[in-house]
C-alpha cells in the first residue's frame, strides 16, 4: 500500500479541486513529462555486504538525486496522491534531505554528510534488501533494491543479462518519461501526450535543432558501430539487450496492469478493459533520446546572426572602427579578469578573433527574418498563446546562451586533511517529478559503476563512480556550431553548393491532438517544416550585399549524437579507466560540449570534451560566413558531416592542479566560449573565492568542501560581488534623501550579513534581510538600464540585451524549465556593471569597456542615476516585485524563489527553499586504489 510521507520538509502543494486538468498546466513543459510504475513485488532476499570487495571508497562516497528513485505510479497511486497527498514508496524520500542542506550546512561534519546525501557504496547490506527481482525470469541477472531509497543494484553474470536488467530497471522507474522523451526527439510529443502550449514549445524547440528522419536515426547507429570496431559492436549488443529488458517490463506491466497511469489519462490505455497498447522500444528510440539530451546540455555555440545584428547596431551608432571596438568590449571573448577552470596560466587558443576576418557574410541592416517552423495551424494551435510559445521556443533554440547549472569543486590531496583528493560535483538538469536522471548500480562483465543516467539511456552510468574513481560533468559551451550564408538560386528553396544550384531537402512532421483527462487542451493541429541543406537546417532568411541568402546552422554533433556512447561505455569499464590519463582518453570519445572532472585516491583531472572543428584560416566563429569551399571546416565531408577536429592536447585539460572549480564559466586562457558573459563577475567566482580560501588554509575535508558549495548555493551573486561597488558610489557623499538612505542601510546590512538568500530559520519560508533582497531584485534592471541605455542608445542596448540577458534572479522565468528552476545568475550584466562602476570610481580595470557609461563617466552623475533608480525600486511593493504565478501568491518572496519539482505526470511534490546547486550531486573521497 502506498504510504504517506509525513517527515518531508518540502512545502505541500494544494490538491486542485478538479482532477482532470492536473497535467494541463505542467504537461511536460520544459523538457519532458513523466512518471511512473510501481516497484515489482518480490520477496526480500540476502544480497551483498555493505562494502563490496571492489569498492575502494571506504564508505566515503555519497550522492543525492531528488525527489526520489521511483518515478512510476499506477492510476490508483496517482488518484491517492491527487486526493490525499500520499506518495508512492521512494517517490520523494530524497527531496527532504536535499532541501535540508540549505539550513543544515553550517553545522555539517563528515559524520553528518549522509544526513543530507545517500551512501553511494557498492552493494546492499543483507538487512537492507527491500526486494530482489529476476527480470524476465532470467537466471543471469538480479535487481536488488535497497530499503532506504529503492535504488536498483543490477548484478549480472553475463553482459547481455546485465544490460537486460538495466533496461528492465529503467522501465520500472521511468517508463512514461522514456516514452515521452522518444516522442520529443522525433517532434511528436503533442500527438502522444496532448497539445498543451508547453508541449508544443518543447517539441518545436528540439525538432528545429535536430529534424531527423527515421533513416537519419538508423544511419547514426550504423556509423557509430562501423567506426568504433569491437567497442562499437559491444555498444550495439548492449543497446539491444537494454531494449529487450525495457520491452519485457512493458509486457509484464501491461499484462499485470501495473503500468504507469499516464497511459490511461492520455488515452493510450483503457482502465476498465485494458485495451490499447504501449509500443515497444526500438534502437532508434535511443538515438532520439540522445538527440534531446545532446541538444539540451551538450551543444555549445550558435547565435552568430544575433551577434551580427548587434555588431551592425554598434557600427551604425559609432562608425565601423569605434563600433567594432565597443562590440568587442561587451563580447568579452578573452577577458583577463574572467574566472578560469584551468588557472595555471596555460593557454588553449580556440575560436579566437582573427587578425583579418575572411568570408564574413553580415546581413544587410533590417533584412533578417526568422525561418518559420510551424504551418497550417488549426484549433488550439492557432491561438495567440500557441504562437507566443513558438516564438519563445525558437529564441531558446537559436541563442548561444545555453543554460546548464552544473558545478564542480575538486581539491588535490595535497591540500586535504587525509591526503586524498576530495570532490563535490554534479549536473543540473532541472527539477522534475520524476527526475530526468535516475540512479542505479550496475555490476557485470566489463561493467562496474554506480551513479546517474538519463532515463532511457541507462545502459551505462553517465555520471557517477567506478570502483576507485568518480567522475562528473558541467556544460562547457565552446563553439561547435557555425552559421553559413547559402546563396539562393532559382527560388527560395534552392541554393548554390560549390557553384551548383541544389535543391533544399524538406522534412515535415504533422501533429494533431484532442482533449484527454490528462490534458484538456482543445483539439488542434499543425505541421512543422524544416528545410535542410548540406550546411545544416535553415534558420533565417536575409540579404547580404543585396543577394538573397538563407542562414543555416551546422554543428559538429549534428547527425552524430549516437557517437558518444563509446565514451560512456569506457567510463563504466574498470579495465579501461585506471588513471587520470585513461579517464581523459575515455571522455575524448564524447562529442558533447562538457567539462569533465575526475578524482581517485591520489589524483584529480579535468578535460573539456567536444568535436571542435578546425575552421578555415581567417574565419571568425562569432559571425556568419559564406557557404563556400574556402570557408568550410577543414576536410569537411557533407555526406557524413565529419571534419578535422582540434586534437585532444588543444582542449583545456589538466591533471593534479591544486583545485578545480566550474560553474559553466570560462575553461582556460584564450579558450573562447560561445555564450556572452565570461567577464569579471561570474557565478563561478562564488566557488573560486571559497575554494581558494580553503586550499590556502589546507586541511580540506568532505564537509568543508560541501559547506563551500552550499554557501555559494545561497549567495546572491549581484549582492556579493557588485553591490559593494554600487554602494561605494552612492556613499561617495552623504545620502540626504531619507528613502534612499533607508534603502542603503538595508542593503549594507545585507552585505555585512553575507548577501545570502536564506530563510530566517529552517522552514520559516521567510528570508532574513527580506527588504534588502526585494530592493535589489527591483533595482537591478532599473539601474542597468539607467547606467547603459543613455550611452548605448535604445537600439544597441536592446541588441546587446538579446545577446546577454540583463538579469537572472531566482524568481525570474528563465531557462528550459521557466521559473522555480533553482539555477540562477548564469547570465546577466554583472560584469558590465562591475567594470563600468570601477572605471567611474577611478579603480584599475583589466579588459574594461571601451568607454564609461554610468552618468556619462562622471561620478556625481552616476551617483544621481543610481540613487534615482534606487528610490524607485525601494518604493515598489513585494506584490509588484513578485507578481505571483501558478505556484505562488503575489508578494510571496520565498515562494517566488522556491524550487518546484515540475509535476509533469500524476505525482505532485511540495516546494523547497531556493538553492543554486546541482540536481544530482556526489561527495567523494577515495581511500585506496586498485
């Protein structure tokens, strides 16, 4: 019987009066939708001991992944949850500990770490076995689930059986989510799960980026196998066994009628007769899933057309020479004050500004139009809300500002109390119910790992630990996407390829939907259409020097999402990864743009992955170039979309640096990333400052490094690193206005108290220094506009704002999951404000802006602008600053910031207090090595 979980700290969500629309608002918004399927019932049985013989972590490996392992729920369990708040077993038992770290970190000790994390040791103690399953009746694999968290521990005596068990366990925990994901990857979500505007936006966002046909998906598999020898063949065998396990669970749950309740609520199954089908998985589904993950988290680059538009605006205002100088100062390609992951001074030049740009194809002013994706709208697809959703989805796809809140703190054993390296790291994948990631342990021939994998791709652990090493990743964002201007010929659907007029390839997808219990959106339909060229899909139309062109985007991972399977296979192989060097070799086989981190009992390591194309001499990666042979990637083959890539030694990499930090910041000196904002103030500084102090003092422990992460997770970047300088300008003379003076006092007190967004006490749902936080949230956009718009002018200010958002406070709706997503302060104008204010104060600035903006560069006028906007901000009420949404009442500051597990299926969870930290997180310190 499902149980009520009374001990959770999360705020309880209220049950809606009408059940039928429980999926309507959330319905798979932002990435997926999910849930369900109860644990297979089985008798408890003896299993392994608590510390397995192949576990070298000595009980010092921990992990956490909220809300809980169980992401399946039958229709009955969904109804119980909706009516009474009852949670299925293990649906949210990791949410409370995760939430509690915000208030408990201050008194954290090594002995208390597992109050907030799970013990990630291999195996399950015999008295902690909750169930043992032989999936499909097989004798070569068992799935043991532990009592505390319900995590599957898969042990096989054959490789096939092990992977079969992994597929079965994945379906037990995430079948509906996996089904949703394969439809997202094919651009067919609305037809499968309903026509909610969020579903429309999601399928449009991903299909625009990867408009693959079934033949394309199969070709990826064929190429990956053909190009990787024995490992490629093993990957194919593993995938087939994994799929067989998934399908075995589908059949068992269908006949046993314990499949996810969403299949009933979306009209795919009948709750009375059991009529309807749950389609079996096939191998191309895994590529569709991988295309979503690669697009969302591992495809750095793009934005060249927006860059060109802002450059033209700068040149229009200031002239070509000065305008280019202004543009470059805001772009901050290689800012000398930027925080770096590889901080030993080593240079890794990539995507640098050429001395003389070649082949640039900048659009004629005002000529750029975005290529439409959606056609023939009917019913609810033709509403204003639907078209607005399409515009947002397109902007998200085409920007270079890819969001990913993943961080890493890794310290060499030279600076730890034990002499062994310590790591606290993990990826941010948003907050969902169930989570996109799932935990598992997998032990079998050539496989030995525990950790997190994306649901439906868990034939290998993707982030986690091996026998004597752990690894993790953060999104890196280096530029592997280029924009080409293809000259049109004959009509708008033919282009010149090496002088030959060539027809574009049109790919279409027609979707329709009707109301269901889960999603009451009115019936509707539309057709998605993408024109593809040898240089990638068409994204914009324009003229260049009067010639009609289409702008296309080509990324090196296009048609190659399946290739990375080899790197993940290596990471799970204890006979392959035995050292920092072999770890780096493994992740070199991953073409997603990630920063990878490693720790064992003696060494740490870092490597930046991705297929970085070798560009033609003189090509500036920031802007569109002509689609001509002279400007193509070196040795580019359009048939396979392969080219020459920079060698591993040219990627930022390091072994045994004193420490590493990463929070999606700049990787190394001279290594240009595609997103804007790698300047003097970045959220990476929140980690850098804390870890640097720990290392200087020495004696770092797991708890002290975890506390550093948790402290940064509550910090307001603007308040910690920029606000003191703003107050210095204001206090350069006595503040006589009473309103401004009161605001200054509150802000100063907040800075003195640590500039945190932290509850007054655990569970109070009210911030200490609440007024100061409200004032800064209101003031920031006002002060930025007052500081920069007068000097830049409206057009250029707007263009730069399109390149880099002004703000990203916790309560803002940003990123793929909208508001309540935790991730904050990744993109904003904090560096611009910092550099400009310091310049106005007469302080030293390296890599400063091309001119002073605040108050036209005079201290007194700058001070007047700041005080004027501060008074306006101070006068805004909480209800005006936090206007409320579908989760919160107007004026509720804590709620506006709070993290919501997006209930994209039937099971709801309560809100938790804001923390700016990874979703899945490890704390590790190995005591020995093989």
